[in-house]
């Protein structure tokens, strides 16, 4: 008999929560079969079977908090699961009788008693008498979980297992559920960024026609040679990397009273997933070609959808690029990803009338936004940084000629 343990977490991760077991006690499994998923503040980690055998018992159930390398189940390698009991011929012909006690009944309000009203506010007691809903069954939204009048009007009932379920009153439906660890961590970091940085955003716009013409001309040859499609993001990553070289403060971070100037360029690319926004990092982008960048972004996007990004792949980063344009965003103010000091926001490409040499020309334009920490980056440097990206995108030859 051996133990199945949680993965060894990095120093930056204190613990995790088991969000799903894919097997039951007594079930036979094969080597490397997915057994459970553990959600941390950053990623969802998979626990797989160490060998062929049987999961004899589950120590940590769903929603349990686990520490690094902590046992979560008992496992017997090489064992075979006991066969399930077979129905007799008569039972098979007559059909299986279902025990009513084994069927989960829908949640029903409990009978109201005087104790249910004693500690409730007058408005809650009145609503309980009018609606017939027992306050003891209602998930309270007030301070300390207290039930309010609005909770009684549109109640969300507690299930027997303590989980919260959706309840309909007339045609009005509400659903309450706890945040995932990843969503809570995202919320904490976003709130921290707005409270602990002197964040400011500067805007510019870029003519995307030269880049679109370049892509249209070479995209087929590029994909045939490198096996990946040529997108706009790789050119923005290269342009941002060149701009970071010229403005080191944008590539720096603040640590207490110290400024850390990074001698490398690790660019994070924001990727949307079912569990929230994640930012995997492309390492040493100054040494990467366009095909390497496109391939890296593609692989990260696939891993994000499948929930298979590792903590190492999302750790670090000296600068971040986010593209709200893929969802149709015209303009936004992206939030800095601490301890970084700046983030570039790309947006949708829209045709707009522009004045060119005294003539009105319809051009595909994109708004760019640079949010930066004013504690470290002066407005002049932020504006010039964004103008540098604009110039490199509008004349891609500058990237090749180092101009």
C-alpha cells in the first residue's frame, strides 16, 4: 500500500484546493491516468496514477485544502478492483428496485419555528411569514452571512451539503457560488495594482495597413516554412522588445525602495481561459524570431484552454501585452501586472477616415494604450515608448534595419 500525494508546490504557492476527483474509491486505474485536479492561486495541477492499480481510499475530498506533497489518497499498485455484484436472473427480469433513500431529493424549506425568527430583523420575520420561506434555509448576503429582506424576497437556498444552489422566485433567478482560488487571486492582484501603484495610461493610434500588407504578402510562405501562422502579435512583441531596449525603466520593477533594471526581456502575453485571464511568459524575446514567438503563443493558448499551463510558465515577466481587440474592444485602460511597471493594450482594428498629406484616406487603425507606474516611469518616457512602437509597426522595415 502506498500514498498518492499532491504535487510539490513552488515557494510562491502555499497550498491548493482539490476541485475534482476523476475516480472513486475502489476504482481500478492505469498508469498516468488522471486522478484529481488541484487548483492553486496560479494554475490547476493534475495528479496522475503512479502505476497500474487501485485507489483504495480518498483521504482528501473535493474542496479540501492540501499542502505541498501532502497525501491525498491511498493506492495499491498492481491490485485489481473487485467485480461489482451481479443481478440474479429474477432480479434482471423484474428490473432493479431503487431505494428512495439513495436518491437525492430536491432542497425543501424546513418547517418554520420560533427559533428561526428570534434573531432575525423585523423585515426578515415579516417576509418569512409572507413567503413561507424559512430564514434558516436561506444563504444570507449581509454582514457575517446574516439574512436580509432582499434575501427573503429572492432566496438562494442552502443545500444539505453546504453548497449554494440557484432558486427561482417567479421569473427571477439568482445563483450564488464561491469564487475559485484562481479568480480570487486575480481579483486580489488587480485590486493591489490599482491601490499600490501610481497608474496612469497614455494613448496613441497606429496605422495597421503596412503590417496587414506585409502579412497578406508573406503569410502563406511563412506558414509553409515554419508551420505556424503569421499573426500581428509576434510583430508587436518584437516592436515592444525593441522599445524596451531604448527605455529601460519600462522593463524595470520596483522592490521596496529599490529599482531593479532587468537585463533580459521576458514578455507576458495575456491569454483568456475558462478559469480566468492568465499571463504565460515568453522568455528572452530579444533572441526569438517571429516564428518562435508565434509558436510559443499558440502553444500557450492551447495549454490555457486545457488548463495545463505550469506555474513556471506564468512566473516572472518584465512586461505584458494584452489584446482586447480579439473580443472587439475599441479602447481600454489595461491594469499593470505587478511587480512590472507597464503593460501594453492592443485593440480592435477599425477603418477610419484619416488625413494623409492633405487628403482624407480610409485606413485600418488601432488604438494603443500604455498603462504605466508613474512612480518609476515619467510621462515623457511613456509617451516616447508608445511612439516607438507605433513607428516600428507602421514601418516594419525598421525592425530589420535596427532604426
